[in-house]
């Protein structure tokens, strides 16, 4: 038996995603698509949040962006590179490069996502989006007086 959420306003893929997430009523669907801050769980209650935080901290501390981070400030973040599908296949030169991060890692003052569609200097997030993230972050560090 296939479950349906009525009234049906979206395609089968989105509908299946909602059902897989346990969303079965109009009220739950409304909360999913139009969340309020009170609908979000306390991040400390999320299972394995400490492990996730440690991994993204290590991604900056030991990964490709370690030379970009400001001295003395712990930054948590992750690069991303996704190929763009064109005419049924992926073009290796056409990518979406990204970097998402927050700092300071222990008590964040801000979180930022940098996304570049089809960057020209390099297809990689570590070589395009991450340097831009850290350039902007330096200005925000000064603005927020982060030490």
C-alpha cells in the first residue's frame, strides 16, 4: 500500500521524501515547509552532535583549508564540489563549489555558506569557495571582535 499526503500538491519524489521522514499529515507538512524557530530541536539533544562537530572542526584543522584559517581561532567547516548535470551527463568542468563553516567553533558568532556556480579559476570548493569564505570571515572576525 502506498501512503499519500492529501491534498497532493507535489510530485512523487517529494511526497516519498516527506513520508520517509515520518510526515503524514497536513499540519506536519506545513511545519516542515514553514518551520518556526520553536519547531527546531535543541542542538545539544541531537544524537552524535559532538561527533559531527568534531569532524567538521577536523576538516578545517587537518584538511585542504588548514592554511586558510585564521591563527588562534578554531573554525569548523566543510568544502563541497558538485558536478552540474548537462544533457543527461555530468560535465567535469561545470561545478558548484561551496564552503560552509562557523566560528569560533566552540561558541559560534556566525555561520556562513559560500556557493559559487561554475567557478572559472578552479572547479573545486577548496580552491574557490573556501578562500572566499575565509576572506569574508576575516572581516567578520574584526566586526564581531572575535579573539
